């Protein structure tokens, strides 16, 4: 088995979700500050080189360059950061050195050969169009932001290709394997307002999931899973677990309803009242009903095998090649008028077929 750093860091981010890793993944952080940009062509041609850029924020004024890059790309070890700096890296156009200081507003850039990437589905469907935003349907298998493994094969790259010249911001996140609805702002102002709505819990999300077993819940009843979540502190660093608030956990609540029962599984509706990393997946695993096809919950060893050896290595060990979770509903205030917007999405073909086979 490969080392954790070389093997898992790339895929762990691909498995992190709704609330996802990778400091190098987006144009804006939660406060609207520019933190990084992945530069790719606006065509469908795969790039031969990937350029990554970071703007130095005031809180990093005077940092050594290697310390600054470690803060921005926490998945990389100090040795790998040094290799980045000694490669094709510059600060404000000057050749970089590990011990040089960086100052507020400077642009740190580095370039490297584009990695060979796994093939992913690149077909996105626009289900709602507004002058201020799009609601799109992301297919399972398409990661949202660039990570160590994915640069060209991401939702952000697909959006650049499809909406050439538009300033788009993805307002929230989904796991690579999770399908469903995503809100994409069409301006910085709309993006700021929509992200604020998420932070204030004014956006209501609805998920469909298929879980192992027959959920012990009466028809029409609700199960509220109210368990704080925090890092599991296991080999897979993005893995989460139920943890007491006194032990670093953050409050998390998910409401679950049964929609239909099958001989060996149950179709359920999940309403997350908070947006913690992997929240739905961990909560369902915690109460004894893990999501069908999930590689990380409950089996960390299975996830590591998949991460090291690929899809073929676990194909016969899972009833589905991806976890059965679909973002089926979004309800949110319009960023300009405040009027309530509601959009829904049907269960995708692969999950519907899985259930049909069990009738």
C-alpha cells in the first residue's frame, strides 16, 4: 500500500463533500476574499500545464513563502512545498525562494505539468435560469473544485467551458459521488448574498438516500438525528465521526423520513438542518443504516483500497459503484428580491434502476 500522503490526499478531497476540503479549490473563501485561482483554458482541450495562484491576505503579511504555501495547501507536506517552490514558482514575477517573505496583495504563482486525470461525467443540466444565478444538476462522479487529482475534470472547469465569459461562483458543495442540485451565482454580488443565506441557514436542502436495511420508523414519522460531528482522527484524514462538543464536535441535526421500503434497503428523505462535513452519511451510519455504496462509512479499509487501487478493486464489494445520495431539493431566498425560490430534482437513473431491481 502506498503512503497516506501520496495515495490518499488526492482522493480524500475528492470524497469530501458538501462542505469540502482543498484550500486551493475556489476563487473566494467564506468571507469573500480571493484565496486562489486555478488557471485553465476556456476550451475543452485538456491543458498541458496547470497554474495555481494565491493572493497574500493581510493576516499572512511577512510570512515566509514556504509557511504561506503550507497554509494555503495544507494537504502537502513541507518537503513537497519545497519542491513546488524550487520548481516553476514566482512571487510578483520574481523567482521564488523558500525563505523569501511575502506581503499583503502579492501574487504567488506556480506551474506544474497537468496530471493524468480519471475520466468523469461532464454533462451538467441547467434546471433553473435566472439573471442572478443558475441551478444546475451535477452528475455523480464529477468533483466540484480542483484537487491534487482533478483539475480539468471538475465542475468549475465545465462551467468555464459552457458559460464562457461569465463570472460564476459555486455557492455550496457536494461530494464527488453525490448527484443533484447545486446553486451557481452569476455575479460576485449574487454570490455574496447567496453564500450569506447559506451561512444564516436560510437555504433548505432536501436529499434522497438509499440505505441498507429496513429503517425502523413508522410511515409518516420523522427521526431526528441530533449528534455533534468532528474529525474521526483516523488514517483517512477527512473521515468524520460523532464526537461530543466537549471533544471538538460541532452541533449537527438531520431529519429523516421513510419514503419506500424494499427487501434489503430503504429509500429515505433527509433534511439537514446544519451543513457539517459528510453529515448525512455519518449520521445514517451512526444509527445503523449506512448509505448503499458508501466506501468510507462504515469501512475505512474499503475506502483505502479504492483510493490505492481504483474502482475495479472494489467493484465486486459494493452493490453500487457510488454512494446512493442525491441532492433533490433546494429552497432559498432570491439574492435580489428575497422571494422564495424552490427547485426539485428526481432520483437519477442509476439509483432508480437499483431500486427497480429490488421490486
